[in-house]
């Protein structure tokens, strides 16, 4: 479970900061193109995984009262993954669910989250680094 979360954090982080990276260093566009073509699918997988992380966190709230810091990081990870995945997966979700009332609400939520895409991308990368350092020590 840890490895899947780490891989998704790295992938989502890279996709979240891809626009900024291309603006800073245009030569990175060719390196980012292979991963960007799967942006919707990675976002969809991240959305499902983020929801599972959130459900796991909810189930553990009462059991781990003494591990406040770890629980806070777990909640932050789940929320960041869900938020960034929602931004990235919106086109995929529209193709699956169509354009009904539900997708209208999701689109409005995504529009509110979109200005934070870069910050969420960096947050994913920081959480991935934190996760790696936590495993190392």
C-alpha cells in the first residue's frame, strides 16, 4: 500500500507541476509528454486511491489517538491526492459520467481547485519525500 501511494504521489506531483516545469525549462516538454498523455487515467487512479486512503483514515481515527502527527499526515495525503486527482481526472470523469447535474457540481468544485494545481503538485512531491524519509529512518 505504501509503494502505491508513493508512486501516485510522485506521478501526481510531476503532473501537477508539469506546466510550471515547461515554463521554466522548455526542454522538459519532450520528457513530460509520455506521462502527460495518461494524465486522466493517472488522475482517475489517484482519485480512487485517495478515496480509499480517506476511508482508511476514517476507520483508524479512534484506534490511533496517540499517533496524532501520523494521522494528520495521512489525512493530508488523502486530501491532497483527491484534490489534485480530481483536477487531472475531470476530462475522464466527463467522458464516463456525461454532463449531468453531478458532473456540473464536480466541474464547479474542480474550477475552485484549479488555481491550486501547482501547489498541490509540490505538496504531493513533498509528501512523497516525507514518506521516503519516514521509511528510511
